C-alpha cells in the first residue's frame, strides 16, 4: 500500500472507527420504494462457494403491481461495499422459479380486492395492507447462496433448494425460519406448487368426503384440478353398487381443462349444464370464482349436503337465489381458507403436519405437468394478461440460467 502512496495507517484507523452499514433504498416487505435511504448494522456472512466475504453491489429484478392491469419490473439493489449485508439470522436466495397465484394475484392485478391484510399466515404480511404499489407472490423456490452469522445450519444450508412464501424476484433476502427445505426427490418446478397443493388439501379436509359419497368440484383451474386429483386418490376401484367407493365429478366450461381433470382421476368431467343430470352430490367444492358456479353447487347438492366455498370473490357483488327449496334443505355452506387450521382439525393437525402431507402430495402428483407457460420477469405484463384470459392453467417465471 505504501508503494502506491496509500495511507494504510489512516485507512485502518478509519475502518475501525466507523461502524459497518448497509444502505438500501427498499426495506419494506412489499418492497415499496421508501423516501429515505435506510441503514442498519449487519453481521458476518457465510457465502456460497469458497466462503470468502464479498464486497459488491448486488441487485435483483422484482415484479411490482403499480395499478389495476399494470405490472412492471423494478430493480432492487443492496450496497454491500465495505460491509456485509445480511442480518445475523437472514439468508440470501438466488431464485430458480416462482409460480403465479391464479386466484389472489389475479385479484391484485385487476384491482378487485379489499384493503385488508395480505396474509395472516405469511410472516411479515399480517400487518401489511393491500395497496398499490406492491410486490406480491408466495410461491418461490431458489438456492441458498449466503447465510447470516447466527444461522445455525449455514454449512449444510448453502447450495440447498428451498421454498419461500416470497414475491416474484430474482433474489430474495429473508429470515432463516421463513423458508422450508425442498424434500429430496422433488424438482424445483414441482416445489413451487406447494402452496397450491396445501390449499387443495385444506379444501379436501374441510369437505370431509366420506367413503361412498359423491363429490363435485366446480371449476378446474389450478386449485380445482389439484382438488380433483387429491379426491381421486381417495376413490379406488371397488365392488359396490356403483363399482366405486366414491365418485368425483369435475365441472368447467373449458374442454381442455376437463381433459386434464380426467387425466388426474375425475370419474366424470362435464360442462356445467350437465350438473342436473349428474347430481345430486353429497358434497360440492366451489373453486371457480364464478357466482353462477356457486349457485349451481348449491342447487345440485343433496338435501343435508355440504357446499365448500374456496373462491375469494374480492369486492365483487355476489347474488344468489336462496328460496324455499334452499330454506328447507338443511344444506350447509362453509367457507374454506388455508391460512389457519380450523378448530375442528386443530386437535390433530398442525401446520407442520399439513406441510409434511403437502410435500408428499407434491411428490405424488408432480404438478409441474400443469404448467402451460414458462416466462421471464420481463414478460410479467403478458403473463398476467394471459392468465386473466382464462385459458392458461399455470404460469411460472424462470430466473437466470436455471
């Protein structure tokens, strides 16, 4: 350093007297732009590869919903110059792929949502309201490339494939306990379906279809197809009056989706106008997001039967005909939402047990075969427009060279 006329003594004195900081322009969970630059103390980092500390500006592409029917891609940067950038219990993940939620995210894309908390089940979202601009998403898989100093399993975690309930971004920094290791034998493109499969499992649990009962699934979008698949696992061929323990009937207006439903195990896959000929059903699960399908589910469920409503209708007005026949029917209408375990199951099922069952179902179903489009974040606007068109079943984003 003396050779190049650098004041080494002064440089060392300055580095010791000034605390290490990280300057970022975005610290909100939703990654909304902040007015001021944020600084924070940080700890040391274990990094992917040779374990050497790094000093650079790292960046990530991320989707932001700006206004109804308008999404864009922004760049986030973490300034790590002369400092480390992770809090002690944080990890850095380089994304492999992420899945668009065809329900919640489309509501946000179209602006059809109430000003409510994002998700009481996802760490950090319970106190955040839905309002533009925001980043949203909860189905991302990537590899761990760095760990904070207090991450106990850092050595074994580096390079591992993990799942996180994070927004669509090429790189995410989260707390260690906000991710799950992807079980061995599960591909990243299957793993991104974990929340969707958990939602379908939650619906099936709430429906409580008994041996010998006939079930209908209204709507064969992504969640409906997964519900159909799980229900079909419970109805093996057997000798009975109907030659089945139970039967599963799938309804949708799109022929392509009905073909997929048959492939996944539906006994019948029908247009909605055939409901009167195929019912009545002991239990109907409505996941179409269409009030007419909900009305059909109510009308074609047997007296004393159960209607499970999985659709989120946002701020849309829903008008139903609940006349004298319904009044006398003793039918039960029950909502179903995956964020919490219902009290009727809480004595036996925890979130951890349901996660374990969900991963087993992901491995069995291999839901990546339902992906109809794989795009990059640069095509985000197109991706949401295609999904809004109603013909795509599942669209995922791929990152980097993965």
